[in-house]
């Protein structure tokens, strides 16, 4: 059994882990610091093929605010994670952000129309259909 090594994230709940190839992005969550609840905006990368080594990321771009109980979904471009919603100190969010594994960068997601109401404790799944099939 392999042990994590590197810059290991502290204990937390309500975080997301999104697997991409031989890596996994851990984002956000709520832990404890100085005996007080602490909501995180940290991002860590778990290098699965490299002995399950953790790396604390210093991403470029406009990072999402600290949050937990959000969703993080791998997008079909095979490079990006879509982060939506979440919660921090009683405030729920309806903002959306995209993280690029290759660039190690955050950016606000480009969306159209009215956003959904702020939410947390929700789920999200990417479902792709063959465009030649009838998706009834």
C-alpha cells in the first residue's frame, strides 16, 4: 500500500476531487485551523503515477473564493474542470470557474443566460451522447 507524500492537504470535508489521467485535483473544503472551522480555496494535485505524491498548487489566473460543498466536473476537452456553486460561512454561490490542468490556471467560466440560484450540497455529472443517436 502506497502512502501519500509531498505537501499533503490537511483533513477536510466538502471538498472535491476530480481525476484527470494519472492525476487528481483536490479543491476547497472545510477543515479546522486553530480550533476554528476554516473554509479553503486551496488546490492540490495528487500525482497518482508518482507514488501518490501530493503537490500544493499555486495556480495563475482568477481563483475561486474559498468554498466547500461545491461541484467539480471534468469537461470533455480533456483538460478542464468546471467548478460551480458551494458555500462559505453561510453564503451560497452561483458562480462558475474553470481550472486547466495543462496551464495550471483558473478563469471565470463564460456562461450565457440567467444563472441558477445559489446552491451547495448539489451534484453534477457530465453526460455525453453520440450526436447521431436519438437521446430520448
